[in-house]
């Protein structure tokens, strides 16, 4: 089974050369972004504490394992069960060497017990089941996670720790590779803060979401007459327009984020990711060939429904129980909004200050929109090719 403006002539020439050099550099830079536009690399770690014994399950994406230990033996970009099976020992050794569990005074010992395969929203995952034995029943558990951090700094490890019907959650990152859990006292607000932080991170590295938002915000400091863009006279109209767009986008993606995280709506990841890329293309092209000149908030709302489905996968795939999921959902969603507002807070004053210049009207609005559309088209073609 396979997974799968006027100046002297010399000055003008020099300026033009510098401009096109900058544009070319920007194109090269943006062309390297497509791989980053996908759902970030995550693994899903579950630990169930039963006395001094801990049962574990670790879901790791095959694409990540192939990069780390090599799974595609024949180099055909397709990983078969046979290829995966021959690397079970190497997979287990690689993963378990990057996970350490300690009690108050001693280290626990882990050993692989079973290898399976499962499908998540973004592809196929190897499932490593293992057992951890501690010298005594733990009251405090220290978990240290180092998987893939040396190869991919954007990787995150999502942990669900269960003990006597209670659930603890945590997110591991290169800056925070260690977590300590008090198994006697449950602190749900810690999980809330954890997922709020993760929401900020996901919007900041979600290049497709950022470019879509910027495509809608670029015309906020100008207005369109019959043939050309003209600048707005005051900050207030621009501010109100941005508020409408951001509010609509927020409401829309909050709706579908919640529905998807609660498994009420569940669409294939390749459909969602392709639709998100298409939304970026359409929003950017609308700045060049404006079909929608007013009520951009309506466009933001419509496409925001799609973007919310993209945000949801990290929570849905973690498989949290209902009581833990609701708190994580609220924290993650508020984090996404905080990250989004931070970006808007930087963009709007800068765009308003530059709105009279050729830099904004020609370079940022016109050329910038073309570049966004070009990059998003590459994303769309790449995602469609995976169907």
C-alpha cells in the first residue's frame, strides 16, 4: 500500500536596475515559501499513566521520518508498508532516543511494543506504541522531547497525558522541549495558556493565511474610481475598513475552527489546503482587476470559513476529550486572534503613512498583489498535484 517617478537618465536607469534587482530577489525568496505554506510539522504523543507503568502511542508523519531516518528505499517518493516495516527498528530507536521520561528521582525505561499506520488530516503517519516502566508510582512526571528539532525548528510535539480520567496537554518546541506535570494537582489554565501561545505561533508561520489577510488589507488605505486607485484622506475610514475586514475574517474562521475541532465538520486536508491557496490567488487578483470594490468584508467572511478549517487540524488530530478540547479550543482561537491583531497593528499605520508614495501605490499594491497571486498559484498547483 502506497502513501502518499522624474530624474536624469542615469539616475533613472540605476534606480530601475535596483528596483528590478529587489523585485527579483523578492520573487526568489517567495518562491522558496511553498513548502512552508502547509500545515506545520507536528507529531502526536499520548501517554497514559497506570501506576508505575505508562502506555504510550506516538504518531509521526511518514514525510518527517523519511527525512530523518530514510524510509523510501527505492527513491520513488512513495513509501510502501514493506519499506516501512524494514525500518521499524531504526524508527523506534530514533524516536525513543529523543523522548525521556523521569519521575521525581529516577528515569523511566521505554521499549517499543507495536508498529502501525494511521491517517491524519494532512497525510499518513507511522504509529509507534511503546511501554514505559518507572521505578515507583510517579507524583510528578518530567517529559523531555527532542524529536526533529535539529532538522526542523518549526516542528511541534503535541502531548496528551491521561491519568485516572484526567487529561493534561502540552506543546513541545525547540525553545521549550521539557514539561513537568503534577499528577496530583490538575492545572487547566496552564493548558489554556499553552494553546493560546500555540495559536499565535500558527498564525505567524501560516504564510497562506497572512498573505490572504494582507491581500484584503492592501486596498484599505486607498479607494477605487473608474480606472485607478486613489488614497483615502483620513485615517478613520481606513481604520473602519480594516475593522470590518478583520472582524469578518475572525468571526468566519472562528466558526469553522470550532466546528472542525469538535468533529462536526470534517473535510479532507487536501481540499481545504487547495481552497485556501485559491482564496489567496483570488483576493490578490482582485487588487489588480477589482471585481469586488466594496464590502471586502464579505469576501473576508466567505473565505475565512475555509481558513478556519485549516487552523483546526492541530486540535482535531490531538484527539482531546471534550472537557479538555473546549479549553484548548478557546485558548488556541484567542491566540490566533492575538497574532492576527499584532500583524494588523504593524501593517495599518505603515500602509497609511506610505499611501501617497509610488512605493505603496505601485510596488506594494500592484506588484505586491501580483507576487502574492503568483506564489499562491504555485501553492495551488502543488496541492492539486497531490490529489
